[in-house]
C-alpha cells in the first residue's frame, strides 16, 4: 500500500471549515483514498473514501487532485466534537485480490477545534 | 447496538501470563481485522480473516500471538507469555468483504502488562 504524508497537527476555529491535506504521491491506479478519525480512547471511525472523483457525505467532503497524488478532507463547519486524530490511508480495492483490505495507518493529523 | 464489539475493554496482566481477547464483528461482515495501537501512533495491522480463513499475518505477529475465527463469526486474539512491550490497544475491525468497503472498528481492548 502507498505511504501517505500528513501534517502532525492543525488548529481550526469552531464553525469554520477545516481542510486537512494528505500527500500520497506513490498511489497506484487501483488504490482508494480513505479517511478515518479517532477520538481519544475510541476506535477509528470511517469518514469517507474516494478513487478519483470528489466525494461528499453527511460528515465531510473529499477532494482528490486530478493526478491523485494528494487529497484534502474538508469538514465544512467544524465543531468542538471534531477534535480528533485524522488518518488518511490508501489501500487497494478488493475485487478478487485476497490481500486487499488491510489498512496501513500513518501517524495522522491531530485536529484541534478551538472555540 | 449492531457495531463491532470487543471484550474485555481493559485488561491488566502480569508479565508471563496469557491473555485472550474477543471480537464480535458486525453481522454478515465476512472480513475481520486485528490491529495494534501504541500511544501516539496509528494502528498497525496484525492479521485479517475472510470468513474463517486467516489470509495474511503481519511480521509484527510473533509466534506468541495467535488469532482464530473458527466459524467465520467472532474472533479471538491470544497472546502467550505476555511481555511489557505487548502493552497497547488492540483494535478489531470488520468489513462487508472485498471491494472498496469501509472498515468499521470496535472500541478496542486496552492491555497493560505489569
């Protein structure tokens, strides 16, 4: 699985958009970009994933550059409860690949939302 | 609650003892994963199952570690002769199968080896 690079920490004002970058310059054509977050002492929580098109769900938006070498997770209106460690990972789509599915986590970005 | 559950949530044991953790995945999820997480680090992959078959094991999984998923439902992770370096959060996740299916994580089991 491709390695990802994220800034170790970021701050965001409550109510403002939080934009979390991720670099995955060695991503392969069959690898998806996934975002998870982990609130202190809990298991990681799935947020969103995408292949090459931008994606949006009720939690966040994912913007993937055209060359797929980087992406940005956007929390449109950050709240104090969004304070967490955010992980960007890339992994192979399964299909018939029995080795697909495991996630290789880096150290993530600690997002602190401030009042 | 139909999420992934793990038991126990906390375990304190003395060095040299054996411990066993249990993970109950989301019903109908045929893939189950084990990860280990130490303080300040992201989760590290240990092993995963598709149904009852253990398809991959990390080099992190020494011969003191064994995982089973006998009927393709719940899974157990056993650590024999625990060492202080085994102290960590052990996370379980499940997914619906191959493809771009997201993994759903349990709350983890916090192991402290004294």
